[in-house]
C-alpha cells in the first residue's frame, strides 16, 4: 500500500523495500538505480552536456578515434550488448562503424526511456536488430535466448561501472564473461585526478546534478506517497581520497520526520542520505576489478590528459 492506501505495483514495492532497508541504516542510504525514471534519465542526459562534466565528451572522443578498431572486436554477424545504455548516444559511433553487426542489445532499468531510444535506433539503423532488455544489471541479466548462438561483445560506457561497489562490478563483468559466445568487453572508466576537477563535475554551477540526485526524493513521494519536503534536503558532493570515489549525498537541513508506507524516519539536522558514489580508477585498480572476472586488459585507450579510459578486455 502507498501513503494513501492504494496497492503498489511490483516495481514500486521493490522501491519501497529498498528504501525502508536503506533508510533504517545508521548511515542512511538509497540505491542510485532509483535515480533513473523518465525525469532522471532526461536529467542525466542534460548532465552529459555540462561544461564541468568532462566525462562524456572525453569518452566520446576516445570512442570516435578508435571506432573502427572497437567495432572490429565484434565478429561478423555478432552482437554488441550494452549495460546502462541510456540514450545510446555514444553507442552510435560504434554502430556507425559496425555495418557487420547483426544485433544491438541495450540493457537499462529506465524502461520508457529505453523503449523510446530503441524506437529511434530502429529508424536510423533499419538493417540492425535492436533488442532492448529492461533489467537491473546488479543481478545477472537474461539475454533473449535467440542471441545464444551469436558472438557477443559487452559495452559498459559512461563510467557507470564506478557506481558499483568493487565486488558488484566484478560480478557484472564475470557474468558477461560467461555469456555464450563472449568475445570481448569495452569498458569506460573514469580515472583518478585532482579533487577540484572531480568535485566540479559532480556539483555543477547550474545545479543540474543536484536536481538529478534530488529526483530520488520526488520519486519516493510520487510513487510511494512519501512526504519528503524536498526543499529541506541539500545536495553535497565530496571526494573521498581513501576510497577514490565521489560521494553524492542529500543532507537534511533541519531536524525532521518523514513518513513512508510502513515507517516514519527521523532525520537530525545535518544528517545525510548517501545516494550514489562514483569510483575513479588507476590502471592497477581497474585490473583488480576485471582480472577476477576472467578478463585481461588488452588495451587501455585514453585521452591526452589521461582523464578517462576505455579499456578493451579480452578473455584470459
Ligand atoms: C551514468 S548513466 C550512463 C548512460 C550512458 N551509457 C552514457 O554513457 O551516457 C547510467 C545508465 O545506467 C542505467 N542504470 C543505472 N543503474 C542501473 C541498473 N542497476 N540496472 C540497469 N540499468 C541501470 C541508467 O538508467 C542510465 O541509463
């Protein structure tokens, strides 16, 4: 039941269980996967164009420079399978260079956004099979069975791997290594750099990232009938050097109590909800993620400033 006594959909029920669990911890937390509803996905697209958000343009330039080589990892008649595909903008660089691909499989949790994107791709690439899969990649993703016979290359751009704790990142990579026909994996990862550049990328002057992270509270209100006063939570991005990650939090600006179906949650003034982390890597810490999953780093493609890396992984 939501706050006004209506039955919850299975999706909203999963959101509620996760929120109740996370908000009852000593360090309150919500999972970043709930950031992406239609509004969240659109806000993320806005972030990709912000001047402070060097990640998208840097990764896009690397993909453009090495497009032919990267597309060549997919054998004739094979499939490119993307995790967290969003608007599939950068992917088009690989699809344009991959006339020989038989299928493109975008996987995303944001269902409407994924289907809209797939519709646009079908119009643009009429000869390519576009096979979207709505799924949560923090659990093993089942691919359509008719793809079993196809060679596959995984693609995980956008530094999204950095949102996952190291063990979960390795699990995802291990799962993709075990797909029938797994040939390779293209992984976009952000690199450790100076604190000012990192914090600015996650706390932009226009406040778009603050809106994106704050969207999770709007979602709890809209989908569960919670009563968060969204104006009473301030956004904060901080660099944790010891864990090499940016932490994104919503900080309660006053003592307050919030109701969710089945619980009342107290917040002290200054208490934070941890919503997302974005881990930054070195060559060494990247290898520590991929090697236990059965991959080796064949090539690390970077820009001149070594701001961002696209790692080409091959089976060990
Ligand atoms: C940081 S954005 C990256 C989007 C795009 N790949 C890019 O590089 O611009 C993360 C994407 O992953 C999706 N996503 C986040 N958590 C997910 C999860 N647990 N399972 C499936 N998709 C998820 C989001 O909906 C979003 O499209």
